[in-house]
C-alpha cells in the first residue's frame, strides 16, 4: 500500500506549528514556534498578539517542516488543520493557510478538532495503541474524560464544570508569583515541597462521578494565601505547589479510574499540556500498574500544542474519507 504523507498545521492558541506525518504515526518533522515569551509579559495569552504572530511566522514554520522532512508541497497527500476549538483569530490564520495550499496544490483538506489532535498524540510513539481506550484530556482549555471507541469516534463521559486543569495550574502559579505558564513551574517547585502539608479540597459531584471542578480548589489556595498574610505567617510556596498539585492529581486519577472500571476497557491514555506533569504521570503509572492496565502517554513535546498530533488525527479522518471544502471555517467553540 502507498504511504500517506500529511502536513499538519496548528495555530489555535499561542503556538504556530507545522509537521509532516507519515501514515498517521511516523513524525518526519515537528516545528513549533512558541509565542510564550511575548505573552508572559501580560500573564496570559493576548488573542490579538497571538493572531499577528501566527501570520508573521506560519509560512516559515511550514517551510521548515517541509525542509526537515526533505519534502515539498508536491510530495504531500493532504493537509490537516486545526479548525477549533480555540481563539478565533488564531485559528483563522491556520485555516486560511491550509485552504490556500489546498487550492493552489489541489490537495485534499481535512479539518481537525484540537482535542482529537491531543488524543491522537498517543498514536505517535505507541505503535501498538489502537482504540478502544479511555483517555483523559487535560490542557489549558479542556478537561475531558473520553472513551475513544474507534478512530474519530468519541464518547464524552465527563468534563470540567468550571476551570480546566491547566487553567487552575496557571492561576495558582500566578497567585504564588511563579508567572505564566504556570504548569511547568508548579511541577518543578512542587518537587521541593510536601504534598501533605496543606489539605486542599477534592471536589466531587454526587450526580456524575466523571465531572470535575477546579475553581473551588483555586479559591481554596487563594484563601490559604490570604489567611497566611493576615496572620503574618510566611508562605512555603513549595508546599503550596505540592499540595495543590496533589489535590489535582488525586481527583484526576480517582475519576479516570472509575471511568476505566465502568468502561470495562484495560487501556488508559492521557493527553494535553497537563499530561506532561511529572506527578500526574507517576500517579497514573501507579494506578494503572495496580490494576494491571496499559498506561499510555505522549512525550512532553507531543503533550503541549503541536502539529504532529494534528497530522496524526487528520490521517485517520482522511482514510475514513473525510474531506473539507474551501468553505472550511474556524469554529472557536467546536464540540467533540
Ligand atoms: O495543551 P496545551 O499546550 O494547550 C491547550 O490546548 O490548552 O496546554 C497548556 C496547559 C497550560 O495551562 C500549562 O500550564 C499546562 O498545560 N502545562 C502543565 C505542564 N506543562 C504544561 N501543567 C502541569 N504540569 C506541567 N508540567
Ligand atoms: Zn491544546
């Protein structure tokens, strides 16, 4: 059978990324131009700046992805692009670019859901992983517990009712003065702290064991910090980071393991930026080993936003016959 080469394009938030992926699993190039330095000044992503930077960088990023793969546009079989969810102005840059290439080179166009991309990141380094499996998607904008029934076929069991897990990491990091993006900084600082030092809440819902809530946890951290300030007690930031991180990990693991048990499946994967958290990985490693289950996770570079995951997801959509027209539009609140 003929090999299929797909150019993946991702621009939904603050990373301009392009990648050439062979047969949905083999990454020939993975170029990511991060804007984090620019947004750090403002403590978060500024949509207008993100759109402008995507425009400035996207052509170069794509060229670099092709060059690294030793290819030209003529060697491709299709273009895959994130069309939602995300920042509308940011998404539009990738979508417009993908449509232009598709039109100019008469290449099939495949619109990809960003979350489907995150989930598909697991296929890249795990050649043996095939659906069905349970996947926890934890990123800056999403916290979803999903059963991947088949390629492109998802059943959402639960989601966050307020903040996403990554958002909680970012907000708590800001509160303890670590800056943006907070996840990796909390991850690092927590290694020096005691996860049992402070008791933060582990929110659960009576009516859905799969849903999450992180805004209460964030408030509990803020209340704790205020309380220390009022009493004139010096805050041990490493203990706060470790205790907060432990609370997040506990609920994520608990809810995910209920989902795995109920689903009757024995394969579990994590995805999204927070999936690169070292404590979370260790916690799932342990939980899955205890249950004699396979645990899958992408390398950190494929956890945070990248285009290889989009190229992988696009491949499975492509072989299933999905094609988009030049009327493909960015959908900021796209549902899975
Ligand atoms: O998947 P991603 O790159 O973008 C979205 O689609 O949202 O995720 C970014 C999020 C940020 O909130 C960031 O703080 C978090 O992932 N993150 C982490 C770690 N690395 C990134 N959170 C916890 N621990 C980490 N090591
Ligand atoms: Zn993402």
